[in-house]
C-alpha cells in the first residue's frame, strides 16, 4: 500500500485557499492513503471561540468535507485530514477519514493542548480502528501523542496504520512517534505543518518534519523543518500484524494487565 503525508503552511482563516491548495496536491499525488495536517483548512491560532465558531464546519454537511469526499472518490485515495468541527453548540479539533467508496469516519481530539482548552471542547468519541479498503487505520490528533494509551488502544483494536494530523510546536513528538511504532508494532503517519502564526503578540512556530515510521521504528520518510513536502512510501501492511519481537515474546500476548490497573485511576 502506498501511504504518505502532505506538509503545508495554511494561511489563517483562508479556507478556500488552503483547501484548494491541498486538493491540487492530492490530485497530483499517487497514493492509496494520504494524511494532511491538523486544522489544514483554517489555520491554528484562533483568537477566541467566536472566531473558531465562524470558521468551524459541520461534518458531513460542510463544504470542506464535501470537497474532500469528492476528491477521495475522484482520485481513489483514502484521505485523512484535520478540521475544526462544529456539532451543535460544541466545537471539536477533529480528524476525518474519507474513502473512495464514500465512507466517513470522525475522531475528536481527546487531549487538548495549552490554549486549545479555551476554545475547543474535548473529544467525546471512543477510540476506534476502521477497516477502509485493505487497511485498518486509527486516528489521533497532535497532543494525543504524549499519551501512550491512545496508540496502544488503537493497536489493540487492530490498526495497521495510525494517522496523526498535527500542528506541532514542541520538538520531541517526531522522536516519540518512533517509540509509539515500536511498542505497538504499527505504522504511523505524522502530518505536520510548517511556518508561523501570530495574534495579539503571541507567535507560534511550527516544527515541520512530518514523517512516516515503520513498526520497527525505522523512519521511512521525513520532511524538512520548513517547506511544503509530499512524501509517499510503499509499505507491507502485514508487517503490522505480527506483534512478535522474539521467538518467545509477543508484545500483546505478554502483557500482564492485572498489574496495570493503577493506570486507570483518576
């Protein structure tokens, strides 16, 4: 399967421009699965909840979703993208998967980072793995990376590939995602953005370095810190089915779950 990422630099609030640029790139890309950054259509640094609400869209009724769904059908590509989702009076930092046959899956970011807590609502959907064509994939968004439970649950549910739209400003996620791949024996696709955004004296610089990692932790593709990047690699999904690390060790079968109960204590 050909899997990949697109690293872009969205212009804040310029939804039509940002989406059109992504469409142009996907149409010129030969991939079975492609992942776009978190909030790829709106940009990231919302001044307040009111402006977020103005830019957020419903799924599946919103124009960005409809355009990406049509793109998935026309290019025969599974597309995962980050979007500001409006659902009633709630506003979520969401990841959406659209596929050529028209299916739609939504994940809402569980772990909000820093100022996101001021305008987004925390996700309310369970972690799930989705069978899409010949792939089983899971989704998480940005800061979810620092909680190992997220990847573990998705892997336990059968994910071959974990799709990870991000807007990273910290510098160690990319290294950690190699560990997430190893400890769960899965592929991960971290699709970041680059560039800066500023508002009211606050400036955020995004780290770029989007990457794809293999179940053994090998970095199969990596972008630079800045600049648009489209990278595709051909992978064997069967490598994510075996959880065997030695002849005597299976990372899932060897778990001693009765000793882990404290991890669920609040």
